[in-house]
C-alpha cells in the first residue's frame, strides 16, 4: 500500500503545478497537471509529492524516484564520522536563531490563530527552528530537495507549487546560497506569502564552500537586504560573527592542502579541537558595527510589502564601520 501523504488535507488541496500553476489531479501514486496544454505528471515517492519542473530545475523527477543523491547523500554517513560529529566541539554557533524564531512565532500568531509556514530546506530541523516547531498552533510545511527526516514535500524554491498568497510565513535558513537564482527564489517567496506575511532568512557572507556543487552565492548585509527589497524590514544582523568566519577560514585553509579523504578527516578533527573556543568571541563581537563588515552569516526578517525599497534608500541602511 502506498504511504499516506503527510500534508494537511487543505495544503494538499492547494498544491499546484510548478510549471503552469494549474491545479493538480491526484490519482494513485502521482499528481497530474489539470491544464491539458501542460499535463505534466509528478510522482509521489514514499508518501512525499515530488513537484519539480524538470524543464527549469537542476533536479529531475528521476533523481527522486531513483533515490539518487541530490543535495544530501542518501547513503548515510560512516560510523566514525557520525561519532566524531557527535563528540567533537563545533566551530560554529548560531547566536540569534532561537530569539529570532521566537519573535517570528509571536508576530505570526498576532496575525493568525493558526499560521501556516513554508520551510524551504526543511528536511532537517534548522538551528533554533524548534522554537517555532514546538508551537502546536503553527503548521510547518517542510519542503526540501532531498529526503531528510522531516521532508514532507519535494519542491524547488525557483518554482513553488503553491498559488499566490498561500502562507503566513516562509523560512529559508541556510538555503539561498545553494540556489542558482536567489532573486527568483525571493520573488517566489514574496508571491506565496499573504499580504504582511513574514519571511525569515539566514544566508552566509564569509563562509567557504559547503554542499559541494550546490553552492553558488554569498551576500553582504546590504546585498541581503536588497534581495528582500520588496519586504519591510523587521530586523536584520549577524547570526554568526567574524570569529566563526575566522574558524571556518582556518579549517578550509588547512583543507586546501589535500584531497585525501583520510587526511581531510584528520584536518577537520584538528581544526575543531584547536579552533572551537573562537566561536565564543562572537558573543562579544557579533553586534558591533565593525564586525558587521566581516560577519559569517546574516539574518533578515521582514514583512511582505506592496512597496519596493529604492536602491538610493538601500545604501542609507549601511551599518558597518567603513
Ligand atoms: Zn502544468
């Protein structure tokens, strides 16, 4: 028997074709676009709808039907790596996500008694996101481009399979550096949000390549603000500061010397053991103006607006020290 689709019935009802946005017909193990001129078919894999427009995406439907590695490997990790990951101190620390999600949670509940939030890159629980997830009034629709433990829907952020004004909130944490066209994704987020709907984004500025071939872009604080220029800012700043940036640079400097898997594993362990205390310096640094020019990861929280922030006003929002 085909596993049940684990989306709320009205969310499932609202799904639309990522190519032409027509409604979808559900029959057996697939969805079919109801628009006769499109008629695209979308498989359901292990109860998870795969709503990817193959003509536009870097992913194909077969990547998911065949369980190929997309962003995250399906093969799992060896025990040595899992053990090291669990027991070694980390070199990064998110200083703001918990507080930011608490703020987002109350702002959402002020607008709606049962807010619905689309999570892009939600296959695993993002740092601090438990603050939003634990609120039973908030319905998280967790989507991704790989089968993570929390993935309920496979979709590509460039072409979201939802009609306009579907969601009260969108979370896009550590995702926009991994998409080929972040401006298109920001436009899609704007489209699927209800008026005054809230977006929460975290995107790196000084952080080396992670996610291998799926890593494309970095943003300064103002670059990130411009990405969300059709939103009214509620808050923005650093979630991880210059100390984390330094720790990552140090680790990747060491890794630059070799492609040997064994040596790289040893170097990662060495980097973690010798650089982990650096992250605590960010408690002192992260909110200082001079640090905003050298920060590892920025956040932006804002409301969907009918206005676009003019570039002339954008440059007035520089908060660094240069
Ligand atoms: Zn269609």
